[in-house]
C-alpha cells in the first residue's frame, strides 16, 4: 500500500510497487474516462521554489484530470518564503489545506525535510542536482511501454552526468533490473559523481563504461538518454559555454544507431537534439512527456489511497 507515504527518491518504492503504478498508468492510458472523478474533493499543493514547466504542468494536469483541484506557487517570491519562512513551517501550514504536496527545491534534501515535518504525502519534484524521482517514473514507464520491459537493455546516458539529477535517479532505478548495462557519454568534467559510480554501479556489479565519443557508442544502444548542459548548475560561465555544445544529436548521428533505439530526453532541450531528429520515429521525448502525466496520475491515486 502506498497510501499516506511520501515519494522522495526512486528507491522508496520496491520494484513490485513500481509495477503496480505502471499497471495503473496503463489502465488510465487505455480508459481515461473511467478516472475523471476519482479525486473529487482532493487538493494538491504544488510548491515550486525553482522554475519548471513540464513537471509542474504535468502534476497539475494529472490532478485536474482526476477531478481534483490544485493550489500552490511557481516561484518562491510569490509566497511567504520571501519573508524567510522555513520549509518546515511552510509544509505544516500547507498541510492544513491540502491532501498532498509536490515540492521542487534548489537545495538537496529539502523535500526530505518537508516530509519529516508532516503526515501528508510529499513528492520530490526535483531537489538541486540530487534526485528527480517522478521523472524517473516517467522514464521507466516510457521504456516499459516501448520496449516491453527493462531486462537486457543497454542504456546510453549523454551530456551532463555530473549535475543531471534525472540521470542519477534513472541509474539508481534501473540498477534493480536484470542485465541492464550503461554507457556513460560525457566530457571528463561532467562525469557521474563518485557516489553514483561506487555506491550504485560498482557495488551492484553493473556493467558500465565511460566514454567521450558519442558516435562510437550509438550502435550499441537500445536507449539513448540525452540531457542538456544546465547553465543554472555552473558557477563559471566560461565552463558552461565551453561544454554546452559538446554533444548534439542530429540526423547523421542517428544513422549510426539501431533501427529500434529509443531517444529520450527529460526536457527542456536547448540544442543538444537537432529539430530534424523530431520526425524520426525513434525520437520519443514528447511522447515521454505525455507518459509523465499518466504516471503522475497513478502516483497521486496511490499516495491518496484511491488506487
């Protein structure tokens, strides 16, 4: 049972519990009209201390499509946070009005602090460069729907692997499935953090290789997960400018890939995927965004005990 629980990182749910969410999401996709009133009378609070389009909109759309309602703020200056209110006090106040909360925050661990301060379910919608578990649910549902499962796949992760919280969460989640291997494509400055390498990949004896050349890796991949180099994570503008165009996926590179390779991206993209790739049937990032709404609908139902 997921009722009343918070979701702060991908490992909070077992693979069996994740499968329950995926099955429910499948049902919602197939028969959305059956779920239009299941959350009537329920209220979702969206607490976004950092800008977002897809994550915030998909949570709001998910709750509204389930018949619930939404309150919240999309940037901290429009809330009492600007007056110096603590996360703990904010979430306790919000719990007086809402049934569950979704929080995005630039500081790692902030949603965990919020969850410890209330009995209301709290969902981590991204905390700094740390975790983004509902994006991981989106990524997993997309792979499951399009590949039929997770076993025996080679996943390429390309771009900003150091600060990319979506990458860290996805590696963690996929590490629990059979015979998954990774090819990590990045410049040396943006390689995955040491804790991901040691505590997840090495400890679990998961095959991986770190490379800098995208073209060499492409023919081996079943899934290519592109990421943007995030300006907001850099302290030095010169480093950002030097690295931001290091990897650009275009039509010529796609010719090197398998005919059934999936291209995913958590979005927003800048120019790391050329728009000419959008018409390739292997480009699934906009479909992925739609799957994100469905899995968040399933998650909301699960945490509210409606599933």
